[in-house]
C-alpha cells in the first residue's frame, strides 16, 4: 500500500507541483508542432529558384531569347492573366526579368527563373555581376552568351571579351564561392560519362567495366569557368543570306562550327543555333542545364551536327575526333592552344584611338581605317581570334580593300560635314568653274565678242562671221529652221547655203548674173539687219520648240 501510495502521490505531486509550468510546456509543444507543419507546407510549395546570366546580343535579341524560353505565345492562349506578364527591363546596364517554367500540361510550375541581362562587356559592369554569385546561387546559375549570324566573323572576338570579363568576376569571389564552383564543375564533368545522370535527367549507361566515369579527353574541361556555360547563335536563317549574297559555301559554315566547338570544348560548354520562326531544343537545353525536368513528359536532348541551321552540341558530348570528321584539314590542337593564349591576355585590352572613347570623336579617317590592324596587333602570337578572322573574313572589309583602303572608311556610319562648311566649299568650287569657263571662252574666240560687227565684216569677210560661235552651236542643236515668205516655205539652212554659193560664184565669175545679184543683195543688206534676221530665226525656233 505504501508503495502504491508513494507512486500515486509522486504522480499527483508532480502533476500538481508542475502546475502552470506544465500548461506552458504543452502550449510550447503545440506551438512548435504547428510551426513545423506550416514550415513544411511552405517549403513544399516554395518554387525552386534558378538564375540565368544573359550576356551579349542587343535589347531586341535578348527579348527574343526570353520569349523563346517562356513560351509567351502558348501562355497567351492558356493564361487568363497574360497581361500580368513581367516586363523586361534591359535597356540600361544590368537588366532583369523573370518567368515561371511550367510543366507539360501548363498547369504545374516547376521553377522560377530570374534573368539578369548585360549587353556590353565593359569592365565597369564587373561589380554588377559579382553580387549575383554566392555559395547559394552558384549551383543554380547558368551563363548564356548570345551571338548573331548577321556577323559571324566577330564571334571569336566577342566570345573572348565575355569570357575575360567573367574570369575577372569569378577570380574576385570568396574562398567559399571558389569551393562551391569546384564542386559544381566536378559534378558537371561526370554527367553523361557513365555511372551518373545525363543532362536531361536520364540515367547514363556505364561505359567502363568498373562503372567509373571516363576521364575527359584532350582539350576538354581545360579552362573550366566554375559555372555552366551555353552559347546561343541566333538568327540562323541569315545563313541563307550569306550563301546567296556573300558567296558562302558549306566549307565556310563548317569552319565556323569547328572553331566554335573546339573553343567551347575547353570550357565544357554547349552550343545551339536558333531561328525565331522555327521551334528548337533551346528550352530543353537551358532548362536541363539548370536541372529543371518535366514531371509528366520526358524530353530527351538530342545532339545535331548535320543540319547546319539546327546545330545542337550538348556538354560532355563533343570531342576532337568528332570535330575533325566534320571537315578535313582542320588543326584542332592549334586552335585549342591558341585559345589558351587568348585568355592569358589582360582585360580590358589596351585600345588605341577608339571611336567614342574618353569623350573624343575620331575625325581622322586613317584611324578608322587602321582600327582592324590595331586590334590584330593586340592579339598574342598564335591567337585563335586572329586565325578565325583570317578564315572567316568580313565581306564588307573585302569590298573596302578592293575599292582602296586609302579612300574608304571601314565604318558603316559616316560622320556628315557641317552644312555651312559644305556650302562654302561648293561656292569656291563654283567660282573656280566660272572663272575657268570665262578664260576658255576668251581664249577660244580671241575677244571677238567685244568687236563691232562691221569690224568683223572687214576682218573675215564671210557670212559665217556674222554668226557668233554660241549661236552657231545653238543652231546645230535646234535643227532645221523654216519660215514662210510670201506663201513659199523656205528653209533657213538652205537660204544660208544659197547665199554662200552666190558669194562663191560671184568671186569666181565677176561678170555672171549671180555675181551681180549677190553683190547687189550684199550691198543692200546691212550688218545690223542681218544680225536681227538670224536672231529672229532663233527666237522663232525656240518659241515653236516650247
């Protein structure tokens, strides 16, 4: 009984003695239970956040890239709140927008992607990119560089500038970020090499007998950035324009592809060609690179190196052997080593006499002409950029070289001259032409325009002397002149010829009747009347011509 009483009293004592403390403990336990449940529900509904750092292109081309990923056309037919689509703010410096990745049924949201855009590889923008890379965001970030088929000869130089900018940003990160980037790159190297998972989320088949992933081949992952990289070549429909107007052949397109694949192989990057009006694997490639996969429909990512306008090269798929097969004679090792020399250059590279830098305008045409040579001088020995530009040349530069580099500028835009300066030059030129014409007229006609007509008659003594040289030229152009005298149609040229014949006959046969008629008519014809006569003929002709 005592034992039972003690057990009972101890239980009641403990219960009563705890009093308010027991109630507070129960309330605290219930509160922790509800908060944990709410946190669990909130975490289940929280969307995975992914980041894309979009570099290069223009404001319009970045919008096209955003629309191709977000499938705005499809959403307009499904989403009733399409008017609430987020705006794209990419007009100044670092831009931003976002979109939600929907599942195949367009109902479930898989992730939310934030796009940070930058169009100019200026070193001053490096400080804007640095806060975007933290140990939490690095595993969920993808870098995309936009290129355009309207100017494929600039690709290698543009790619080098962007990668040099990224290197300056990544090197300045903290040690914790460096460790995270190393882990990300190690996981990316193992994707699709056996024993791991492919980029599209499918299980990779083991290649080796022991199930260990194969090591990278020559030229692969030798210049890893620490963050996945994808290069998108937009407007592939312009390849047809290059073929028809610039004379490009399959060889030129293959050379461009070989250079790009060799360079991107060193970074473990992917490559894709896109056309705005045609569907492509761009959403699958970008979303798979961010680890976003559909729960309803698997979309396998397939490589394509045959269709020249639909090229898709996933990461960890390419190799030197596959690049050599595309076109014989391509030196893969030389291009790969030259790219290492390009990336060893300081950033930003020193430029001389650039247009628009330091608030100055380049008015000297020679500086604009030799701008290309100055860029080549800054390239290192064996540079892949220089080798690429020698293989893929700008057709506008070729035309300028054929026309003469001393008289043409390499710039597409030409600075116009001030209006008053231009008119002043034209006035001097017109005055010079006027003076030249006056001198030539005085020299040709010996000042005969200032002589009286009677003096001309005495000097020359022929009927042609009564016609001024300018009037003779006018008569040559106005054609035959006819007039009516007493109902008889008389041709002016015929009449002049008859007078000449009479004068000639009169001089050869003094006693002939024609000579008497000619002498009599000549005596009666006054020089002033003769001048007025022919002047009237010309005035009549010009009046009838009107």
